[in-house]
C-alpha cells in the first residue's frame, strides 16, 4: 500500500519567562524547565522522527529567549516564509506552548492557517496529529490546552512584574546592560561599579561642559582624541550590550550621546527605573511612564560625578546659549547675565575705536525693539565687580565651614537617627497590634460577641489604621535615609569649595559653578544669585537647632 511521505520542519522555542522563572523555583520545577531547553526539545523531536519513517526532516528553526505571546519571533517568521514557499507539508513541535501562548493565535494557526496551507501539524507531548482521525473531544481539549498555556503566560508575567517591582524599589539595578561609565559587579549583578577608564571619560565630559564647551564641541574633542564612543568601547572590552540605535560605519561621538550622558542621574549614584512599561502581557509595545511615577533610589552605587556639579550642568543645559563662531567654548558670562528690569538676557557686543577694543553688554530687548533701556556695562568693570563679590562669597562659605567644624555632626546624626528609629519601632509595634486585633474580629463575630454591623465597622477602622501606619512607616524611613547623608553632604560640598578657593581671576568654570545668574540694573548695579548659599545657611540653622535640642536632652 502506498504511504505518503511528509517533508517536515522542526520548531523549538525557549521563552524569556522560562529562563527567568528557573531561578525562583524548586529543584523539581527546575528539571521541568530544563526539559524545555532547545537541546531537549531537539532530542525529543529527533526520537519522534526515528519512530515515524514516513516523515523526512528538511530543516530546523528555533527562537531562544522569545516570549510565546510574540508571533513576530525571527525564527518563527523565517520558518513561515519557507512554509509559504511550499518547502514542506509537515510541522512538528514539542507541545502547543512551543508554538505560542496566545490562545486565539494558536487556535488560528492550528485550526485555519495550517489546514489551508496543507500542513500536517504535530504536537508531540499533547498527542496531537492533525492527520490522524480526530475525536469529538479534540474540539474541546485543543482549545482548552491553548487557553491554559495563555493563562500560564499571564500568571508568569504577573509574578515576574511583581518580582521586578520589589527589586526596583530596593534600588537593585535590573537593566540587562550597564550604562557607559559603569560595569556590573561580578558578585552582585544588580550593583553598578565605576569602569576605571570610562568613568573618567564621563567625569571629563561634565568638566568640559562646566568650562563652557557645547555638546558638539565635546563630541569633536573626544573624536579628535581617539576615544571610543560607548557602543564601540563595550564591544572593544567584550561587554554585553544591545542597542536600538543604528551603528555607523565610522564610530564617533555625537551631540546626542553627550546630551544623554549629561542628563543621566545615574552618574550621581541614583538609580531611576520604571520609566516605561508594557501595555499588557500579550505585546512588547511599551509606553512612557510619567516622571513622578518613576522608581527613584538615591545613593545605590558609587557616583562618578558630584551631585552639585550635575545640578549645575542641568541648569546650563536649560540655558539657551551658543558658542560664538570660531570659538570652542562659551564666553565666561554667557547665559548668566539678565536685565534686572525686563528680565531678558544681556548680549555681548564688541566696539573698536582705533587700536582700542571695547567689550560691553546691553539688554537684548533694548537692542531688538527699544523696549527697555540699554543697561550697558563694560565687561572689564563687570568682571572686577563679580570677582570681588565672589571672593567675599568664598569667605562666607569658609565661615560656614568653621561653624560646621565646631559641631559634632556625627554625634548629632547618631542622636537624631536614634530618635527616628525609636519612632519607627513604635509604629511597627502598633502595626502588629492592629493586625492581631483584626485577626480576632472574625472569631468575635462567629462567637456572637459582635454583630455583623459592628464587625464590618471595626474591620473598616482597622484597615484604615493599618494603612495610615504603613504610610507613616514609609515616611519615617525616608526621613531616616535623608538625614543620614544630609550633614555629611553639606560638609563634602563645602570641602569642594575650599579646594577651589583663592580665586584670582574669573573663568567660565568658576562662574558656572558658583553663580546662578547676574541681574544688571541701570547705573552698573549688580544682583548676583549664588548657587547653594541658601542651602548652606539653612543647614547651619537646622544643625544648630538640633545641637540645642540634643543639649537639652542631656
């Protein structure tokens, strides 16, 4: 009797969910997950072929690390393209879930697409063969199994999201690849540590921005120095990476690369996560999350840029400045001068009278439409006035440093932290009592001590109190974390100013670091807003107040 010979493709798939779940399951379940590996799927399929001589193997396709809810998998799409060319008439998988985990899509392929294309479909472990005589129960079992596979995928997605949320809230870095300037700790892959070489490049990028260089100027400088851009550096060092950006034939730094580095808070020791989320478990489509909903954890790794410097750079990025043609850096006062009356920027002008050259600043509003007075001020006069004021300002900072040095900040911090910890312990004890009382409510209701109305009323009260206590506990923890670093942060910042003291002449870096803006009034009157002076003075008042409170306690 003539026997039909089938030409077959074998298809294997291992999902990201399978991979992630392995680390969270017991040994018995790990064995089950191992059975889903590409190697084991291949072994099972080849054993099946040995017992079915009417099927000839033509080719094998696989997708490793792709969710079963995504039918745009590269291996799957390549296989379907070959099937459409009528290369084969049989497809074999280990089970329905290897084909996919979307109930409707799986049923569409099994019930409609494959039959229309004349494809014999075999799912080995499910005992399903479309060429065999179908039992009435198959019309229920096949859709039911596909529905269960989709349910498994949904449940797994929920578990993974919950697991990842906990890790994000604890400040663990869960992205697959480290940002340029860092690498992952070998012993703790959720911890970033500075890359000895790349971190210095990042610090230099911030330094160049402070000195007045534009993003393009910084990129050109790095290219001239032959410094590899991020992707090429990672490839050179053998680091794992993946990118959605198109790689150029000639690797080079760009303005956008510099801008991304200058605006990334990770370089200050901050971990910002949860910036995007999947629309649902069935698709890889993602949407942006509002900034206020991001999960932000401070001081989770060693910074490569001081937070003070980072904040100054953010202010500079927001300021509309441009480098003059033929120059590599900004003029010292660029983006810092404003008219005190109309609040518009002052602009730099140059005037030659014979061999002499005069440089001065005027109100841009007056120049453009005469809407204000000129507020003209000579650059030399301005520089001398600002330098003298800066020297006075540095003396104020040093006075604050002397005041701080007289305070036992470590002792104060310890005392204050103990206070907060004691308060936190009282809150946790209250939480325990509320939970215990809530557990006893149902017994009192069953025992007739409480009627239904009283039971529900007490239940609502306990739930409200428990919610309030949890909110208070979180608030105290944030307060504790904040205070633990506040005094030392201020001292560190003051020490930074001490290192840059003794200003003899002005340059762009000094002005950008110390001055927020300068307002010019008629008559050469200046109003200078300094960076951080108010913070320093507030810190002194706060710490002095805590010293007084500490002294009273003793």
